[in-house]
């Protein structure tokens, strides 16, 4: 294998696949990137056996072939090469010689035949949607995923392609974020999956480099084909980035039943003002007493925080409200997370009593249900 | 590999012993702890109750049949946990390598602790009794499996050691049922082949074990029946931070020279983070410098990613703290405390 490539193209390609490396000491090949040179491109592939990513970068191929090299080391070398012109040539014993300007590196690799191939699979369901939309949807729910490994079914984002719409949901048992978007889904294409948290992070990172993303899945795996345009193309990336991942197997909890139905008590709020109130009140809370109280009465919302270590805070906001006097305590982070992730200015905040969840809603079919903390 | 010294400490009827301690009136009666309703099961019971045939996990009605005057105490988990904390604190005075198996038993690796393991075990049991008025039994051996078997040998309130040179003789007559991982099912299968003791099982070749139990379990059994067990004592206490550092051959005189070291250190730290058994979010990052005069300083700030620019800033501030050159530089992260279940936080009820 021998090819010439632009340094910045090479490093931007490596950057796409860099995060996916295996941690198993027994399989050092998983710390490597598979480089395959053919037909005017090199393709770069990494996998940790649960998740794999592949991208293609333009290159001047002088001799096609394949080799694997330690991806992190390769990335730090390529990033630091002195000249934009880089030549990579494979030698016997799986060595690679990298030449750029007056620098020459010889890097030990592992044969390409030992690299576990990304799984091919028959996609039973397949959808195309704009990358921007999917990215917004993911970001508006992904913070609510559980990180508690004992609740693995919640360690991911739930995708449900149902009649006429795509719904995304995430919950950790204390809060639930749900968003949906209208979409044509033919009856034989209905289906759902749980995307693992690690994959959610990678998909969020890769989205936004082009127009469309294609999602295909079956009962065990999901693939994202993320088209590359504009900036990505200028960076030497070609066509699309391909990501394939295992899915979390099991039944997602029936989250719909915990969404409160009655909506008699609610206030319209400016998203940023509300977030600021909560953030300020939370400044005096401590790890031990991480809670704030939200009280609404007589056209006023008061958000208070206190801890024995620091002191007290009382932040108020004028609102349009004439209902009963209600106080509910929340973990401030659980309110700030959705408020930060949203982009609309106006939100609706619903509540009922001190033991019932609070709900943040927007006009565009987003909602976040937050369970309260017991008032002492 | 040096010969390890492992102690297995097993509290004697832990829950029941606490109940008897706290209510001396029942101390000489058969006492069970567990479900007070007619349908519950015994969590555990004291030795007097065991003489009647009561066992843990036995339905309460069954236990009452065997022992009509059984005193049943409700489970007081918080109390047991508090006692377990005191006991673990004692362990840590002897070694950091403590692997709790449950509230009432733990493995200790005392290879590096000065003194005879036998004396250490005796001292630990003495201190447990002085602190909690509860008795413990101990097993001392070169590995976890043997230590656990040994702690059962002189129960209650006793200890037993299997010395390296005694292993062969000890295993010869040991029933296979005592081996780690050999349950009633495996034992029954072995019995069909006429194998009752580890000595008899030792006659089996790898090939025969593979055929009977599969390759992986077969290999494990081959070692276990010879008293071999390489499993380390695993400290489950989650680490609070992770860092990597480098002591330089020649002290670094300038800030620029220090800056030049950052990418390598961060690369190593990043690699170490990826090698962690599970993904954990960190909430702080820090830079540590040790100066030529051996004074150490650490500068940290909140962050959730390894941002090189941020480390540069921390480095600058740390560097400014001393006029001396730098002999050691380190970078690291501090992990967020695993969230304790918050009793005040209400949870969704997904069931039904």
C-alpha cells in the first residue's frame, strides 16, 4: 500500500473515527485504525466490537492495499507533521513509513486481515431525515439517559418510528425527556430501538457535517449513514460517514404512563429567565442538599435555594398566574438540563402539587417530566 | 509471583448476632431474622435456631414447624450497614486491599502487611469484637478460594490457615462441593462418575474435564481442584481520581519546556481513561507540579473534558507558584462521586 494525502485531510479523517477504540487488553487490534487504500480514496475504520465507524478521505493512491495502525498515536503524529504533503507506504512486517517534509516515521502496525470487519446486516427498517433535525432531537433528550449501569435498559435513547412520526425518549427514572417530529412512516416500516449512550455521543458528534442521515436497523444493530457536504468535503471527507452499533436489547419502559395528563396549573415562561432563576438559586446549594424550591402564587414565581454550609438565595420572576399557592422542590440540574438544551424562547411549566412531577413543554412537541424532591 | 497471603473474614450469623446483642433477653433463644408475615422467608438465624434445622432463605412457616418457639426479629438493614462500616474501617487499618463480598464477609490481601497473617487475622477479629461485640471467623491461605473454605473450618469465632505446603494434603480429601463455583448440579454430575473429593478429580486430564464441563470451566476446575486460584483481591471502592505523571531526567527550567510536555501527558491520561472498566464522568481536572525543592503544588478547576487549552492555563498558574525548576509534572481528573440514592428524590413508577 502506498498513497499521498493532504495532512489536514488525513487528520480530519482520523478525528472522525478516533473515539472508538476497544479497551480489551486481549485485543490490541481494537486500538488500531484499519486503513484501506483503493480507487482514489483511503477508508478509515475503527471498532470496539459494539460500535464501529468508517469514513473515506480523498488520497492519491499509488498502490492499493490495507494495514492497521494505532489510531491515537497515528493521529498525534499526523497532526504534527511539518508539511501538508504526506506519504504513507506499507512495508514488510506490517510497518508503515510516513514521510512529510524532512520527517520520516516508521510505525509498527498489525495486519489488516486480523481486523474484525464491521458487521453487514440486513436492514429491516430504513429512514432518511435531515441531520440538523436529528441532532436537535437527540440533544433535547440525551441528557436524561441513565448512567446507572444496573438500569442498562435506560442507558440509551429510545427511537420509536410510529405512525406519522419519529419520537425520541430518554429517562433515568427521575426525569423523562420526549421529543417527536412528523415523519412519513409506512406501516411495514414501523419499529423502535434503544441507541446505547456511547453511540448517542458519537452520533451527536458526527451529525451536522452534511444534509441527510440515513438510519437503518434490525433487532440487534443499527447503522447511521451520515452524508458529508460543505465543510466536511473541504476537509477531504468523501460521501458519507458510516457508523454501525449494537443496540440495547430489551423493552424500553412504558414511559407514556408517567407523563401527567392533567394540565390545569401552568405558567408561560421565558426559557432563559427561568433557567437563570434556577441557576442563581442553585448557587447556594451543596452536594448534600442539592435542591431548590419553586413556589408560584399571585403572579410571582419564587425560586429558593439553601444549604447549611452556604446560606440562602431567593430569586423571583413576575409571571401571569392567579391559581393556588403551590411549592415544589426539584433537583436544579433536572430543570436546567432541558432548558439549556432547548432553543425556543417560550416554554410552558406545568405542576400540580408538591408530590407530583413538574413538566416543561414547548410548542413543538417537546416535553420533560421531572419528579420532585420530597419537601422536608 | 510472590506467595500471596489472603484472609477471608466471615462474621458469625451477622444479622442474628446483632439482634441478640441488642436484645440480650433473646440471646439464649433460637432467633431468626426476616419476613415477619406468614409468607416471608428467614434472612438468617442464629446457631441455636440452626440446631433445630432452620436455615437462611427458609420460609418462615417451615422454620416455625421445625422450631415453634423461634423468636422472629424484623430486618434492620440500616443497623447492619452501620456495623459493617465499622468493621470495614478496621480492615483498612491493616490493608487497602479489601474486597467486601457482602455486609458480613470480605477478602483482605495482607501480602504487604507486616507480621504473620495468622496474627493479623487474630488481631482483626479481636478488634471487631472490641468495637462491635460481634464474633468473626477467619480463613488464611495463599488464595481467595482456599481462604474462603478455611474460614468455614473453625466457625464460629475461630480461624484456620492453609499453608502453601499443606495445600496438596488439604485438597486431597476436600469434597468437590466445597470448590468455588461447584454447586449441587456439578457435584451431582461428578458423583455419578464416582468423584467425591478434589483428590479424585485431580486424576482427570484437561481433555476429560473439557469433555465434561466445556473448555473454560474445565480449565478452571483443573486449577481449583489443585488448590490454585489466581483471582486477585479486587478493591471495589471506586477510585476518586486518575492521573498520570512524569519525573524528568533533567528539571524543566521554563514554562515553555513544561508546556511541551502536556500533549504527551494528556495522551497518556486519555488512554488510561479509556482503559477504565466502565465509563465514568469526571468533574474536575488538575495539573500537579513538583519543584526542584520537592514542594508539590496542584492547580485544579471544574471541567468535563480533556481540553488542552485549559490544562495550559492550569499549568501556567501552577508554574507561577514557585521560582524553582520543575522535576515532576502530572495531569489528572477527579471523578464525580457516584450519585448516592437520594431518599428525597421521587422516582417514576414504570411498573403496571
